[in-house]
C-alpha cells in the first residue's frame, strides 16, 4: 500500500513539473506573439528607422568626397578630347550657290562629245531617238513651251506656260530619285511626264538641226504636243526602243544623271527628294531655298552629328567604367560595410559626378553662346545612367530595409524597449 502511495506522489510531482514547464513555454510564446504584434503595430516606425539607418550607412564621408571630386574632374576632362557637333542647319544663300550657266554649258559640251563617240556604232531609228540624239539633245522634260493646259495645284495655272523655277517641280524627270526611272523613260521616248494628279504623259515636238555641227541642236523642242499617251503606251515604247538598241538605255541613264547633276548645282536647284510631299509643298520648300542639295547636305550633316554624339556617349561610358573601377579598388579595403552598401556609394558617385559635369558643360555652352560645345552624348548617358542606377539603389535599399524588418518579425526580441516607438506614435 505504501508503495502504491509513493508511486502516486511521484507521478503527481512529475505532472506538476510538466504543467510548470508548459506554462513557462506558453508564457514565452505569448510574449513573443505580443512582441510581434507590437512590431506590426509600429511597422511604419521600424521601416523609417531602417531607412534612416540605410541613409546613414550610405552617406558620403571624406573618402567618398575625394572620389566624387576625382570623378567629376575626370568627367569634365572629356570635353577636351571629344569632337563637337555641327548644328549649322541654315539654308545656303542663293548667291553662294553655283552659276547655272556654267553648269549648263559644261553639260552641253560633254553631251556633244559623248554623242560623237556614240554615233560611231549605233542602229538607226525613225520613231525613237538614237544614242547620239539622246546624248546631244536637251532632255525632253526641260520643255516649257505650249504647257498652258498643264495644271498642277499650287505650282502652275491654266493658261500660263511653265517657267525656269516651277518646271523642276512640274515634271517627274527632275525628281532626284524617281527621275532615274520616269526621266529615263521620257528621254528614250521623247516624252514628258507631269506631276499633276493623273501623271499626264505627253509627246514633245522636235525642231530640225540648225547648226553646222551635226551634234549641236539649237531650240531643240518646240513644246509639248497635244497628243497624250497612257502609262501602258509609255512602257511599251520604252520596251520597243530598248529592243532596237539596248545601248540607248545606258545613254538615257547617263543623260539623266548628267542633267540632274547639272540642275542640282544651279541656284534654284532640284526639288527635295521627298516623294511623300505634295508638289505644292515641294514648291514652297524650293522657293524658300530648301532643295535636294540642301537635303543631301543636311542628311550628311545629321549623319556626322549622330556619329559625334555616339562618340561622346562612348567616351562617357568609358569614363563611367573607369570611375567604377577606381571606386571598387578604393572600397576593397573597407570591411566594415557590406558589398551592397559600397555598391550604392559607387553608383551615387557616378551619378553625382555626371550631373555636376553636365551641369557645368551646359552652363559653359550658355555663357559662350555656342550650343555646339554642349556634350549631347554625355547628357544622354548621364540621363540613362541616372535612371538605371536609381533603380539599382532602390532595389538594394528595399532589400536592406524590408530584409531587416522581416528578420525582426521572425526573431522578435523580448527586451525591446517600446517606449521610444510609443512616444513617436
């Protein structure tokens, strides 16, 4: 009986110890949960504190300021080595262009010489111009007589002939691009194709030779005949004349090329090769001085400027790489801070140095009143680097702040003094 009683007491004591230990553990868990609840309630304060810690950890010290000064000096030194853009987009004045008479006489002289050479070996034709005629005669789309019936909105009026300035717009043969197709066909068939809405194609009346030189023609075209042909007829005539003598196509292309070069260098020039524009708009541009030669000049100028801006951007990217490398070497001996925090400092130094350098460059360009001294490529790189590094810094900051907050939630400390946070809240 005594043994049974002692066993009972032993088990009762064990049960009491079990209850006591469970009570302690339950109390610990309850305290942890209560602590976690307080942390969640003050989450905005904790996050602000961790954000302030991040700001303090990435604030510049004397070593960082030295690196920033070095980086800014390196950024500014690029200006002395990089090329400058050319922003001279003004239209060339008419008095600075070539004399049309000189170019025209040169074309006629070269055409007569080529005609003599072509006449040695060619096939005759009654319907179509032979090689020597193609090279010696003026192009048929230069005709301006008997064009009273040609109406092109904004370019020519009914009852008025074409004249020296508007006939470049009125005929497709003078287009610097399409002219090599339609103009060549006109030369092969003695026709002229106009820029009116129906692309009217007309025959051109000829005169007889009135000069001792068989390869010299005076007043070669009487004017536009009343006979019009369809587009299909034009293609058919081109096929027929080329079939008679394939060398006529080569002669016609050469004549078209020579004529376009001659007219391009005149004071009026050829219309800009922008076929998407209406004849009226092209005529307005031509009268304002913007012709195909100006379009070519501006195209080349823009291409060169694009290359210069690309060079400036490349130099800026190289300098950024050098600055980043120097920062990594300097920070390699700093073991007190994490790699991510040091990366933030490096990104900030690159961004700040570019902002300072580009600001100084812009001020210099404004003060000197020379926008061509502006570092366009460097500005583009600075802008892209700023947004790229800003996103990287934001990601690192988020990992730092919310990472510490999540660790605090996973392992809440029981000895946290909440009085500070209670006062703030």
